């Protein structure tokens, strides 16, 4: 009996040792691969309403993609309607941990750290998201690679190009005189003044109501976004200016990024960030022309219309914008950047993508 008990004890000890060794190997393997089993929850600040195409075709699908690609180790909580912060405080909010991930717009952000990226919003410069991704990622790599300390850059993207939505027909530059125009990119306010219009700065969520209440006459906004906000209901006329995109960049909070193991960090930089760019481009590249057609369809019964200007009249809208390009380079120099060099590089990148430089 003693011999049997001794053999059983030896077997049990062996099982315990084997189990311990197995766990040690698993732990060692996990550490060597930079993985852990912790679930990281990231709050995503979505600037669009819940039913907006950006929410349904970019933010939410990206959240699902992230969870799938990370095997559930990263969960993205999407907060629409700017619930966690507005565009003017974007960088401070993401770097300070108010939200963990979201799009930032250099031309709307009050933090000067993003200023160089505002070159992508110059009027009549970048015509579509595909060009924005290629141009602005290269521009960021050259001039801003080591700029961000408290937030991590995950890639450039943009909306489609902006048009003018009005309560009355706008067929000539002279028609703009004294009209109150809302514009989500504050950098374009200078251009509006040169058109003899009166710029009014408002958040996206206020656009519809501002026209409905008569606070503004017209709105400059991208074509897909205009449909998403139902601007056709209050501004039934569109003047097709192709003013340029609203460029942006996807950022993640630096502290949150550093807490994640190396394999997840690598995945965000090499796959998850680029996927977000892909979804943005897919939405805005394919929807731009469809959105213009949809706008025409919606306003037909209201007597609304889309106006396409002759080149001579369109050039009258473009000519004042040259001053904005020159002013941007001068302001960059004032801030300590190589403004003229940056401008030439920007133009070079545009030319490489087949974009005709307007000035």
C-alpha cells in the first residue's frame, strides 16, 4: 500500500511540474512575442451624427475591423456627434486623454502644433481623398515625423471636395457680396472676405439650424457631408466650385498607445491606420458624384439647382486664393518653418499626382 501511495504521489508531483512548465512556456512565449491577453478599450470621437455616412461607413466598420484583426484584444467605442470633443480642441483632447482616437483637422484646431498640415486645406489645391492620402502622408513624413509626443499619427485622409450651398442662386462672384457664409474650415474665412462675403464660424452640428434660423445665408461644405446633414432642405442651391478637400489625420492617444504591447502598436501603424484611410477614400471618392446627383434630385421640387460655372467666372473665384497660398508660406516662415521650401514640396507632390497647380 505504501508503495502504491508513493507512486501516486510521484505521478501527482510530475503532473504539477508539467503544468507549471507549460504555463511558464506560455508566459515566456507571450512575453517574447510582445502579446498579452488584456482587452484595450479605446473611445473614438466621431464628429458626425449617428446616421451620417462617415459614421456608418467609416467609424463603425473600422471599429469592427479593429476588433476582428486584434482577436478582440482592442475594442473601439464610437461616440458620434462630437460627444467627446469638437474640432477646435482635437489635439489637446486626444493628447490629454479626453478621447483615445479620432480625426483631427489642422485648419480647425486651436493647437498650433498641427499648423504645417493646414497646407492640405489651401483652396483649389487637393481635389480628392486619394490625392490627399498620398500627398499629406509624404508631407507629414518629411516635415512632422518627430513632432507629436503625446499623440501618435496613424495616417492622413480627407473628405471630398467642398461646394457652396446657398439659399439664393449664386452664379457670379458678385453674387457673394455681403452674404453670411458658414465654413467649417476657419482658414477659408480669409478667402470669403476676399469674395466680399461675411464669414461665420460654426461647428458642424450647427450648420443646418444656422441656415434655418437665418443666422447665415450659405454654407461651404463637402458634397457627401452636405447630404449627410440634409443641407438641401435649407439651402436648395449648389454652386460647384470644387474648392478643395478638408484634410485630416487619424491620431491615437500616446499614453494609450504605449500601454499596448508591441504587436498591437505595430498593427495600428501598419494595418489599422491604413485601413481607416482606405475606408475614408472609399466613402468620399465613390460618393462625391452620387451626392451631387442626389442633391439635384432632392431639390428639384423646391426649384433648387446645381450651377456649374464657366471657366472665366470660376477663375474669378480662384484668383483671390493665390494670396492665401502666399500668406501660408509667409506664416510658416514666421512660425519658424521653411515655408517656401514646404510650399514648393507641396506643389511638387501635387504635380506628381497629376494635379494642375492653380497658381
